[in-house]
C-alpha cells in the first residue's frame, strides 16, 4: 500500500513537472514573440499618430487620436527627394516585377529539378553542383556582368530587365528545392510511365507536377519574398519610372526636404512590407510543411 501511494505521488510530481516545463517554454516563446513584434508595434502606432503627438509623446504609447493621414501621404503624396510622389506607382512596379519572375523561375526550377533528379545523364551531378554554387554568389559579384548583359539585350532600366535578373539569380534556389523534393518520388513511377509510352513532357505534366504542390508553395513564397524585398538589384538596374517599392521607400525615408515626418516613414515601411507579411501569415504553415516534405532523401 505504501509503495502504491509512493508511485502515485511520484507520477503526480512528474506530471506537475512536465506541466511547469511546458508553461515555462510557452512563457519564453511569448517573450521572444513580444521582443520581435515590438518594432512592428512601434511602427504601427507611430504611423497612426500626428507629428505633434510624436514629438510630445512616447514611442511605446498608443495614439491618442488615430489618424490615417500618414498612410495617405505615404501612398500618394510623399516626397522622394526628386519629386513629390508616393509609393503607389512603385508598388505596382514591384507587383509587375515579382509575379512574372516568380512564375518563370518556379517553372524553370521545376523542370531543372525534374531532369537532375529523375533523368540521369553524364555530367548531371556537375551541373547541379554548379547551379548550387550559384546560390552562394553574392549579389555584388554579378552587378557588372549583369549590367553588361542587360545592355547587350537592350533591357537596361526596364521591368523586363529586372525580371530577367531575378529569374537568372533565382534558378539555383528553385532548382535546389525541386531537386531535393523530386528525389523522394519513386523511380518506379518514371519507369512505369516510360513502359506505357509516356515521354519527358508527359511524365512531368501528369505525374510530377500534380505531386509538387508542397514544394511549389515553398518556392513561390521564397522567391516572392526575395524579389519583393530586394533593394540592390532594384537600385542598380532600374531608372525613374521602373523602380521597385524598396527603392522608393529608401528615397522617402532619406528625403531631407522639409520637416522629417516619422509617421509617414513608418506608414511607408509597413505598406512596402505588407505583401510579404500577408504571404507568411496566410501561407506560413504550408511553407514549413513543404520544407519538411522533401527532407527524407537528397
């Protein structure tokens, strides 16, 4: 009887310890979340304040009188240092740039990954290694060669030129994602399809593409984030009228004309970051699932 009571007490103490540990972990995670969300909170509250309230109040205080004037100014009337123009045209430039670049680089990455993973040929490993090496080339290294290529193609300073730049730079990453995912698909499926007379395109379109939704989500999120947030390529290979939103945001924040409008700067930063924030909020869990889906082999 004594041993039974002792075992019961030990079990209760063990469960209590597990519960305490779990709540301790939750508390630590909540503290980290608050730490990382604090800048966003400051940006949001500052963008909803007037300049007078910003000067007299605290950064962490809630706005006394909520106003969206800074958002309107950042979107359509903020001065960039050259002319008074807001983020609106540059926002659409980024959209026109990001969507085609993501689609093209994802399709090419899927085809490359399919060939390297399932259609073995002489030199396939070398080609994949070279494409993988391209993922680690710094942006600065390719600026001059890419500028030369864009000049030869007569695409310098244009949105199609920026699309070309991001497609070329992103192929290494998209190929890596799809290759690592496609090596987990059984080779027997390819052999059976070949026996039935299916060719290269038919096998890819009917077998591999329908199975690729998890890795397509990963690739689209990755590429969209990289392209939308890019500044160096945007400032190097664009001109007035074709600049992406990140370049316009930099112009607004670094404008020295008149009084410094911190509320406008914060509103402009949130507007520029909104698409990527929404993508991760809506599809973040699918991004994690897609990353782990191809982690068994490769």
